[in-house]
C-alpha cells in the first residue's frame, strides 16, 4: 500500500515525533472519520511507499534517516499572508527547508503544491502571477514539478467567506493564470499541472498529470496499484492511497482548509495528542523506576547476562566466518538485479544484468559527451533509485545508509556487503538537468 501522511492533518508539521514513534513500533491505528468506533491497524511492513504532505517539512528533516522505505513529499507553498494562513511559517523559511529536503530525498521525489488559488481584491490574478514567478525562480534546481488547484466550496470556506472575500473565476482569469504560470515554470525547468480539477488548463501550457501517477508509483516500488476511489466523478487517476491522521487537528488554521472546521476541537485534539505522548514517556520511566535495586540480584543477573552475551557473540562470529568463506568463491555482497534505465530527456533503454548497468548509451542534448570522475563522494541512501544529476552520480537503496561512490569510464555497479558502493559509468553532463534516473527493481544478497 501507499501511505498518505496525511490528507487529514499536517502530521509532519505538528506530530512528527508521534509518527516516528509509531513507525519504530511497526504499526499505526487509524480511526474511521465517518464511523469513529471503527479502528483499523496498519502495519508498516505492508507499506511500500510513504507520501508526506505538509506546509512545514522542518520537524521531520532530521528524522527521515530512520525511515527505510521510499518517500515522496508534497509541500504546499502558497502566497497568502497570516490573514489567511494564521499559523504557517514565513515563506522564506519554508523555501529554505524545501531546498534542504530536495537534497535529502531528491528532486524527483519532491512536489510543490500551489494550492488552493483563490482570487480577491487583494489576492488578485496579477498578485498570483508575480508570486508564482518568484516561487519558481527561488526553487529553480530544487523542484521540477508544481501542482495547482482552485478553491473549493468546503464547510470551512463557507464559514470564512467574509475573511476570504473571494470571487468566482472567469475564463480570462484561467487564461492569464495558465499562460503566465506555464511560462514561469518552463523558464525555471519545471512543469505545472492541476489534479482533479474541472479546468486542467492544458490549452494554456499546463501538462496533464496526477498527484501520484501509476508510473511514478511503479518506479519507486516496482508494483502496480488501483485507482484512488475516494474522489468521485472519474476526474482523478491517482494511485490508491491509505490515509492516516484525524480531521480538526491541524494548527495551521488556514481559512480555506477542508480538514478543519472547529478551532476548539483542533486545540483539544492537539493537546490530547501531546498528553498521550507525555503519558507514554512517563509510563516508560515509571517502568524503569520499578526495576529492583538489589545489589546481589543485580550482580547475579549481570553474571548470567554476561554469559549469554558471550555465547551470542561467539555464535555471530562463527556465522560471519562461515558466510564470508562461502561468499569468497562468488564475490559475495549485495547485488542489483533486473535494472531498468530511463530519463526525462535523451534516450532510454532497459537492462537485465548481474551487478552491472550501462550508462554509455545516454544521449546528450548538444552532442557533447563529458566523462568526469567523482571519487570518494558520500551520498545518502533513501530508496531504490540511481540518479544522474548535473553530471554527478548518486545511489539510493532501501535499508542501507552511506556509501562511497566512484565514477570512472567503465560501466559497472555493485553494492559490496552493505558497506560501500562502487558505481562507474560515462556521465554525459548535459543529458539531464537534475532529472535522469535509473530504477532498480530489486536489491538482493547473493
């Protein structure tokens, strides 16, 4: 399954500690928002991909290293001020966080949502055109996909209608937004699209696409999924998502939000969640305090424990020796099988090789080939992706951490016993602009 974290609240911004705690414990319980007595348990072993949706990625940036599954981020960044978004961080702070996030998860795993657009006397079409152009300029090289949407008639929107002061869109509005947004995105190496909208603006330069396409999901997981059925009308072709979280619990207090409609309940839910977290930590400390402090018992238990540890260590050493001896004959270590290669520009091809992958057939835009060496470069591992970015090569693999990358003329790739990576290949500098990728279907221990 693909886990949506979350369409009901901003878990990343306000409940990151809770989420990591649930992830470490292996499961999360989800209450049905329409039938609160119905609670489902989701096990993270069944999760193939995690989609994080947030207005503030900062609280989870230093926690992503603990997640050993493929990750996507949708970060909402709009031009509204605190008259509309009462508790959202400054745009400058969020933009800097987006840049850091792009470096961590990769440009292809990060989407910006300019969502929703509404028009008023203050937030005019011209205001949005200027804001969107500035956003594209500031995120050039860190983002390559932006999704926009238009305000919907939610309960919270109706309640805040006097504050929003929005008006209906005209065809001239759609034309100005479509043409200018397309131009700004294109000039900064990005695409812009809608999702689940009556007007997709493709006639003005928008691309037709989904929030999470079946193609993108397959590249990250190697699996196929059904269409998302939560949205009616047949206008959404996104993959099926499983949502977690609780409505009326997001403290951003955006006046256009569909997920909040009772501010008091938001505060109560937030405080209750914090109290539950504190109780959990207090219970753990209370348990630790109940451990007997008898010196004789402790000394006796320590002796037994030391013997047990010694036996375990000896067994591990013997198994490690036998494993290394067996693997000397066949090379040992991790190997990548069933490679697929492709890219947003240039030629693409597929491979089914043992521990090797070729980069020599990638075509550059201007016909000039560049062979460059990057020796002993450390890269962070976050998913089943090998990516070429601006002539540099980075590798990702699940459950593995930091590796040393070498790039030379010959083409081969191997993961040596989970300790280091040697990847070599002809890198054509102008083939991709922070965009190309290879997707590995499997990583196995041979």
